[in-house]
C-alpha cells in the first residue's frame, strides 16, 4: 500500500448522518478497510447548517469509536451556503501572481467580507488554450464554517488535517471508480437530507460545483404538511413507500408531486451551467439517501439519462470486514466519505 503513514479518515458530516471511511490507498487498487455510520443528533443542525458543535462532536466521537481505527488524521468535507464556488476568467498571468488577482476578483463575486473568508483556486486547463484569458475555479469558504468543522473533528479526538469541499470529494470518488471520461461532460448528484451536492466534470476536470438547498427532507415535510401527521410518521411513510410497504394512498401522489419541486431546483442548476458555458451535459450519476425516495430515479431521467453511482465499482472492500449485504446497505450513503478517505496527508 502507498503512503500508509499518510492515511486519513474520510469524515462526511451530513445533516442526517455522519459517515467515516478508512481506505488503504494503493497505486492500482484502493480498498475500504473500515466504515461507520451514525445518526446526526436532530438538534445539531437546522436547515442544513450546524448549530450545536458539542452535539455534533459527540456523534463524531461515537462514529470514530465504532470504527476502531488507529488513524489520527481526518479529511473532512465542507458544504452549504457558506461555501461558494464560481468559475471566473482572468487575464493570462504567471501562477505566482494569481493569488493577488484572485483576492481582487473575489471581492466582486463573494457576498461576504473578503477578510472573513478563506480563498483557494484551481486553474482550469480545458478552456485555457490559445487564449488571452484563463479560466479559474474560485473557491471561498466563510472562516466561521472552517473553524466550526475543525472544532467538531478536533474535539472528537482526531486531527482535522485536510478540509475539502464535499462536491469535490464526490468527484474524487467518481474518478476513482469510473476513471477520467475523456470528451464527456457528466453531472453527479448526491441527494442528502437537507442539501444536494451537485458537481459537473468535463473530461475529468471539475468545472461546476453547487450545493442545492433541497434534499430528502422535503418529501417528509410535504407528507407531514399534507396529511397532518408528525415528521416521524411522515418519514415512516416515505421509507415504507420506498420499500413497498402499505401506506395511505395519498402518500404516493404527494411524493410524485414533490419530485417536480426537486427537479426544478436541479434543472435550474443544469440550465445555469449550460447557459454560462459552451458545454452540454450528456449524463447524470446520482447517489445519496434522498435518491432512494420512491420514483426519484425515474423522475430524474426526465431531465437527462441517469445512472446510480456505484462507489465500489473499482474501490475494493475488505471481505474479512464487510459482507456483500452490508456494502449494499451503505452504497448510497458512502460516496463523499470515500472520496474524502482517498485523500492522503500532504494533498493540496
């Protein structure tokens, strides 16, 4: 195995559940060695935002204890409204001069005080040939969310050594399993409870990344509101419908109608990308607990051809640790944790 002493735990801090993956990253094959999943305390988040660091940290500590790993470093994903990713064009210049230019550009595009955000960038290679401008992916993270996520992980007894963007981790998981699809523009959707991570990859390069403020919870809310039941009862109906159990007849039509709300949000992001670039999406890959909602995959295929993402297509699993049944159970919840766990210490 490669860089065993540089291994990190991939920690996906979801608003519904916390997922942690330990992966042996090899030159040819990477293998999942440990995985844990625990529920996020309901009072730890609100509308997808973290509101109680202590509760969140306790849950992360529980997940780490269940993992039983000796790895003491973590790669953690950032998500939500405090993360802004935008493609911009600047005059061609030496890379050493880009940071100063980026700071000036960011003041025009970022709706926060520039002194209160952490800035990063990536030079996009695809559209920078024979041009007097260069395309840059500008990444801005509000410092408060950086501090909050770091505190959660560090307080759980693990060093928060790498901070990534959840959408980029999703792309990392995809590439590890499907490789670089040269000449293809594909979108990846991870539908969580409160937020849907959406990333677009062009010939292996991330060119668009956005967190859409809808998730599986919208179906639960609509069921609860329309049928005058508790959120717990509504969630039970939603899960029951997905697993073929008997539920009130109205539940199915409510879910069906809610698909249109979700697809409108996803479709708007696709339309924005296609209107602001010269590329057209050819296919979508989807995952996440919210994507298991009855009829979602069929509804999504009304937008574009779509396929469920398999995070274990090429990433292996330790047969001494995991049964096929367990891997099947976690398949739709693990993509971001795996993408984070494929990182190593020292990654940029």
